[in-house]
């Protein structure tokens, strides 16, 4: 049986607690949330499982050593002490990435990555008179070095490779598509678990719909990915990987409620359906050529409405006030018995919705400061709950 070790899952700012909950539910030990990251403990099989299943992780790092430094020379010398042949062959390929918060180093992450690359190459040349080549796109090993503000350097192996938001299902996108990790995070923040209907009334390329369906069906987030970085590691256990993958596939279930999306653009509907088919979810999601502002709720029972409307920074709006007022009017008159959520960076425009928010959550969309807001839509003249915070 594999022994346990510490790992770090990186994420988007604002999704740390969501990722912590995901890890705990998956069976991680010693889960501790930080800033844009969550530390946890598990074994090799859990590392495979985390990469396959987690919806709000960007990458899973496996730290191999920590050391304190005062300058670049100490960083280089400590990197030379690592037994790199344990992780990489002379004939292999590698790539490096650095993040630095320490004032004692050159304030340039590219320089830190370059220094790491030099140390690894020099290590092999000194011992084997040959060295592995650098391959930025498809290396056998990705090395991540992070130096914190106190000069503590953490050297980690990147087990994911490409960012885990690259699920593998999205072939076609519209303007300003939402990141898959952010999409899943918003859905989980809303409390949706597949136990009611789900509507995205401005669905674009269907990312929110696909992520919602994967949650409802308990489909591992990255089941469609072609590869993970750990598959090229020297100690990769292919048999264990397939056992983990099969165990997750056996837990997939059919959704019990409707999942549907609307878009007023025929091109968006076409792209959405292509992405849905590529994710093998065509039988579970319906996309319709409908303008949300002319629509009504045609499903019965509790419903989560969740969407990513255009806002000034993403797509140009000619009439911001009218657009947000139409959102509020449509929800109020045609979507009773629903919880409506949407994300926006235009905080001022929220006042035009004309409904009282029951929740406001600060979240980042790329470099934009946004609010993820909730409206409770009741039948008749009932007002939203008063706990506005």
C-alpha cells in the first residue's frame, strides 16, 4: 500500500472553501485552506483520484522538498542537492515554473524558472555528462518552485500538467467563455447537487450546463482529459490508475431533474450542442433557441437558475440599465419557485435588477472583481428573504 504524503491543490481566489469541501468528501486527510490553494494529505491513488475528480482544482502539486534561502546562489545550490534522477531520466524532458514572493530574489518568475532549469541541467551534466531536454508543451516532468515572502522555497512536482480547467470537452466557444473551474465553483457555491431542475438562460457555449450535468450525474470532472502529467512519471502505477478510474465511473448516475439552457443566438446554440455531445451528455441536457427575456419557466418544482450574463468588461452592453432591469422583470414575473444566481463585475448595475439579493459572494473572474448574487423568486407578492449580506 502506498504511503501518504502532503499535496497542494491550487484554485481560483474565492473557491478555497469549495475545494476544501470537495477534498473532504473525496476522503482527503488534514485539509487546510490557504490563499488560492488547499493543502491535504493522501496516497498515490488519492493523487490520481484528485486529478480525475476534483471540479474546482487547477492543478495538484506534490512537494518533494522545502528549504530556506537568502539569495539566488543558495537557491541554486539547494536545487543541486536534489537527486533528480529519482524523478527524471537523462533522456527525458522537463519544464520548470516559478512563483516568487521573496525580496531577496530577482522579482521575475521567468528568472526563477530559468534558474531552476539551469540547476537541473547542471546536476545531470555533472554526473552523467548529458542532460534531459526542455519541452515546454509535453514534458516528462514539470517542476514547480515557489518561494514565499520569508525565503522558504518549496520544490514540487506538478502531477496535473495542463491546467485542470481544460476538461477536454469544450471544442467550441463564444466570446468571453467562463472558465470551467469557475463554472463548477459557482454551481457548488449555489448549493446545487442535482436535486432540482437547473436552467442557464444565457448558456453560450454550455460550460455551466455541462458542469451542472456532471455534478448531477457524479461524473468525474476530468474524465474526458487525454492525459495527466503523472502518467509520464517514473513511478506511475498504470494498474492503480485504472482501478481508481473504474471505481469513479461505477459511481456515475442518471440525473433525476431537468437540465436546460437557452440562448438567443443560433450560433451559440449550435456550439453549445456540439460541446454537450463531445462531453457525452446529449441525452441529459436540452438547449433551446430562446431569448430569456421572452421566456417562462416551463418546468415544475424547485429550480436553480444560474447564468453568466454579459457585463461591461466582458461584452459590450448598449443599455446596461435596461438589460439588468429585464433580468429582474423576467425572473419576477416568469420564474416563480426558483433560486436565481448570476455573476457580474458591474456591481452598480445590480440596483437595476429591482429585486433584493439574499446572498452576495465576492469572487474573481480572471482579474475582475465580481459578485455572485442570489435572488429568491417566490410566487405571488412574497418578498425575498431579509437576510441580505
